[in-house]
C-alpha cells in the first residue's frame, strides 16, 4: 500500500489509543504514507510521531460541513489505498466515505457502516482493550494483537520541563470531564499527605487549574506544584515518563502515561477496566471499589452520582 488514512475524531485518549494502528501499519508497510485525522485541539499529540506522514484537522466548531468538504477534496487528491475509521459516531463516517479510498474499514456500530467496504465488531465490556479492538481492523495485514500506544515529546518539550525533573517526584492528574470518573478532591489530598515532603506536580488543562489550586490548599503541602495549564500534552507526557509514579483517573492522562510507559496508578470510580481503557504501562496498577452493585453506572460517567452517595469514589483506598 502506498497511502493510508486513519480517522479518529473523538477525545484525546481515543487518539492516543489509535496510535498503535499507525505504528503497526508503518511496520508492515514501511514505505507507505500514513495520514491521520483528528478533531481540532488534538493535533499536537501526534507531533513528531515517526509513523505518521501528515495530520489533518477536522474543525467542526468552525463549520462541520465546510470542514468535511475541504478535507474530502484533499483526501480524494491523496488517492488512499486504505482508509480506516476508528470513531464509531458522528461525521467520521462521512469523511471515510468521501475519502474515496479503495478500501474503507470501520466498526459495525457506526450509523453509516453500510457505506464501508468492511465492517468490524466493537464490543465493550468483555475485557478486550480498546487497542485490541482498533488493531482488529488490520489483523488481515499482519498486525499484532496488542501494541502499546506511543507519543514522542520533542527536544523542545524536554527543555521546557528540564527544571521539573528530580530524583523522586510524583505526578497527579485529578480532573476529568465527568464528575463520577473523577476521584474526589479529599482523596487526592489524602494521597498527597501520604507522601510527606515529596515533590508532587498537579497536571491538567487550563480549566483544571482551580480544582488543582483547591487540592493544593487543602493539602497544606509546601512541596506540591500546580502545573495545570502550564504544560502542553506532550510536555505532560514527558514529565509523567520520568516520574516515580503518576496517579490518574480513567481519563486522558491515563493514556498519556501509557504512551510513554510511565509508572502509573489509575483510579476507576464509576467505570470499570473491563470496558477496555485500562493502563498499558509495564508498571501499572488499578484501584477500584469492588462489590458495589451500582458499578459501573455507565460507560462514560455522569455529572453526579445517580445514587447520590458516590461510594465508588469516596470509599477508594488511595494508599
């Protein structure tokens, strides 16, 4: 194959978990040009990736139809031999169909799957990892069953954070889009206080800064540094790579840690690892509250606990 297109226009964690498809295709077809489509805001994740030739941005906020038309025209000029859609919803199916690739692969669960050349099952809940589900689309070409995701912080990224490195330090990413996937702030304080005198970096997006400030204040620790909003995604990944250990929710930072093989502990509150989004680092640990009949309460989490008690977070043993 000469040219291959990968489409994943979901959240940043989904993009990270799609990188093994690019890596495996590059291994199998070393001379192929492999392009990648992500939604606006996630393109920086794939900077410097050796398997990826070009990254295209789907900017639906500036006009979904306009972006689809523009990308479709570019894709037709590229004349792809294979296009793969790893997103199960939304406009990604149109992008796949309008790419006019010779082969168009995607999941059966997509509402436009009838337009695909070949459709694959995407079953959540049986313990199969999302990376395995993604790689199943290219098994016929010789892909491995599971491969660790990969990100490549640049020399400039490492220069930016060089003063953060120490012989021992910890990273904690306390925020999540969904409340019930987020370990309660008092539990983060408990975790910080279990490491007296240790250097701890709080990581997150600019919108997470206030939460991290609150946790920092509650901890009364003088060795906690709030870096939320200060680092790029790849810089955060680079810091997690060398950390003594990183602590994360079932959210994007978990996959940042996996992609650089950082030591990581992942807290699963309302969701469960059986959904297929657990850590893939060599040194990884999952913490959860077992034997709650209300758990899991959904695939993506909720803005508040449906039962009102949030035991899956408040009863978590963090130490």
